[in-house]
């Protein structure tokens, strides 16, 4: 609280005790308080003055309204014509809040300009009338009467009770305080009441709340739109990538092979871009949720490195990894997101390194209270990053310099996504690098420890193995291109495939014939994949047995996996289908 120092000095000079009392009132943020203090006039004589102080909290800081008038001497009548009273009323008229002096019967003895403005009545019309005659709301009259009684009985001012009022057809929010008004002898003679019009503030708050709601709604709409777009784009991408892979496996002229390889690489980078943008938007709209499942970090590192081996080998790079023996066998966290960060960093390391090696190492930074913080480092011997570019590359759409895009491609989203994911895992990410000497990207992440068990969970089969046995597969999928892609991929490995177009047909097919595996699209006309799976599982309750059902979905949103498993499916493949994962699923059983 700040106040005019000359005012305080003045009081101090006049009367220390009263000055302290008033300062205490300031400090307590008090409401309205009346006091009588001795004041020394300029000409040296002392006289009594009545002070009324009100401290009002406003958006732009606290403010004090102080009104002083010479006290009426004993025997002297306090007529309104009294010069002090006139001055007092003049001051009240300057105040923006509506003020009224009310006698003990509730009749207005004085109302200021703001009061008249607020209620749209003239001073003449109001003076002498009772507050209850001027209000149409019985509720409010009763409430105000209660407040007056309470203030009278306790002598304690009542601050800010709020109510709504319609004045001349306009709805207003008001905030009222009431205190006792005393005469020269300290006897209560009425009340001083201050009403603040808070309509604007209430409206601003309401608008803010509405704007927030609208922004949240827009974010939800954006995320829905992205989820749908990603679904729509992934479906044809499945056709493009799948068919290209199949065509590349046939007899081709070198020219054709070259064209198709370009189609494949372009389609794959388009898919990466799509995934990046989807992830980035999900992070932005805070829709990305972290899973908490038990997984083996050693397997996660090995699985992440595997797809890079061929590319690294082609470039003549050595790809190594080293996991400290201290690192727990099983940890609880989100393996998909840990792999995504490693994937980004390893991908960059290989991309920006022409010779030498890329090495992934993991060690334990600390372990406490059932939590472990791991430190990952991905070191390369590549082109490096100059000191002045090192901070910028972690921002979205930023690359070290303009020539990078032309030489190496990329969107500049990978590190921004990795940074957000690392933060969500309670860690940090940074780089040490020197141009032409190589870079080391570090990140830390916190995981929960599994109580009492050190056993690694079963390793997810993600690698291609030669077909162990040939199976009969039922494919339920409505898009013709996708039907063809799955069918050709499976028949290429010698499996027998039956294709149906919806869930209903799938149920009929299962009635007629036995299958080893059903690949079930989730979104189909007539009957969707979840419904069909539920029907199959219900039937198995009676007949026994368990038919393997694996979902195929173009949805790439969080929670798809859970939804599929909850619907009674045994697994989940996302489109565009990765042939290796498809074979692994088919040949697993
Ligand atoms: P992208 O690789 O798609 O451009 P990233 O966000 O992954 O996007 O990387 C941003 C930039 O950081 C890259 O364009 C590159 O300039 C620089 N960068 C990242 N990793 C490395 C690395 N290992 N060596 C050299 N430069 C790197």
C-alpha cells in the first residue's frame, strides 16, 4: 500500500497516535472507519476533526478516500449549511463511486453525483426518501436492512456484498460497503454507504471466460481436423507405399527400378512429415499423453537401431551402442516416445555424418524413491553445428543454416518434438558440438522402477523371420487398394488370404470356414471392426477357442492401441502397413 507521504507527515506532526491508527487502517486494507483526532490549525489553535477513511481495492491498486471535517462543538447543531459539511459533500461528489449518507431510519441524507447517475434519479428526488422506497427487489431490501442492522450492532463496517440490479433497463453488477456514521459525540447517527459499479469488470471477466472457451473449442476442432486429415492421407499412402514395395520386388528395368525407388523414398518422407506435423500439433494442443508401461530399455535401443543398420552400412558408418550395466532391466515409461526421440537423434546423426561412427550410450544419472533418471547420448563424427546455431535448432522449423535444407532435406521439426517429449518425461536435452568434428546430443528422462522384479518383459516381435508356417488369413477391409496391398503382401509369403469388405461379411466368413488370423479394419461400412470383434468374442464365450484378431487402422491418435485392445483385439497395426510388422504378426502364432 502506498500513500501520500506529505499526508502522513502531516498527521505525524499533528498527532502521532492517530497517525499510527490511520496507518494501521491502511495496512489492514480496512473499509470505512470514522475517527476523531485533534488537528493543529495553521494559526496555532487546535481543534477536533472527524475523519472518515475508506480503503478501496481497485484493479489498478489500492486507493484511500479520506474525508475530514471540523467536529461540531457540543451544543452546536450540525446543519447541512455548516461549512465543513458542505465541503465534505463537495468531496463526496468528486468520487467516482456512488456514496450515500443514510440516517438511522434508512432515509437518504445525502447522495453524491455518482449515486444519482447510477440510479438515474436526481438528488432532490432521493433526499428524504428511504432506500427501501427506491428498490423494487424485496430480496435486496431485506439483505440491505440486515447489513445495516449488523453494522449498527457491531460497529464494524461491512465490505463488498455484491448484487445485480436493473437500472433503466440496464443490468448492472454492484458492490456495496456500509459503515456507521457517528455524530460529534461518537453516537451513531446513520450510515455511510459506497456502491461500486462493477458491471464493466464483470463483463470483462465474462468475456475472458468466453474467449477461453472459444479458444479451447478451436483447439479441439483443430486436433479433430488433424486426426481426420491424417486418417484420410494415410489411407491412400498405404496404397502408394504398399504397391511400390510390391512392384519393386518384381523384374524391373534399371530405369523402372530407379523411378519406383524415388516414389518409395518420396512417399516415405511424406509420411514422416505427416507424422511430425501430427505429433507437433498434438503437443501444441496438449493432446499428447504419455503412457506408463513396463519395458526393456535394452530392447528399445536395439529395436530403434535395427532399421538404421542398412543405411549406416551403405554410408560406411559404424553404428554402435553401449548401455551401462547400472541401467535397470525394466523401467516404466512410454517406450514409443523414448524410441521416437532416439529415432530423431540417430536419424540426424546418420544424416549429417559422412564418415566415422554413430554411437548411442545410456547410463544412469541417479536412482531414488522408486524413480530412475537415465542419461542418453547420441554421438556422431559428422559436420557438427557452430556455437551460434546450437540454441536455435531446438526451435520448431529451425535448421542450422539455409544450405542444410537444400543438402539434407528435413523440416526442422524433429528436435522441437524431441525437446517437448523430453520435457514431458521430466528431462532436458542439449548438444555439444564443434563444426567438422561432430556432435553429441544428450537427453535425460525420468522413469519409474518396477518394484521387486528385474525380469525383462517379452520382446515385441518386430523383425522379419522366414515364414515358420503358412496360415489362413481373413482380411476385413473396405478400400479396394488396401485389400490388394494386404493380400499381395501376405500371398507373397505363401499365406492364404480371403478378403471381405465389412464386419458383417467377416462374421459370415468365420461361420463358414476356420481362420488362423483376422486382420480387421476399424472403420468399415455396415459393421465396423470393434463391433465385429465384440460379436466374435461373444460367440467364443459359448463355443470356446480364441481367434486372433489384429486391428488395422489409419488413425494415428493417442489411445488407438488401448481402444483396440479394450475391444478384444489381440494386436494393432497402423497404416500404411509396414510389411515386416505384418509378416511378424502373421507368423507369430
Ligand atoms: P531436420 O533434421 O528435419 O531439419 P531437426 O529439428 O531434427 O530437423 O534438426 C534441426 C537442424 O539441426 C538440422 O536441420 C541441422 O541443421 C541441425 N542438426 C541436427 N542434428 C544434427 C547433427 N547430428 N549434426 C549436425 N547438425 C545437426
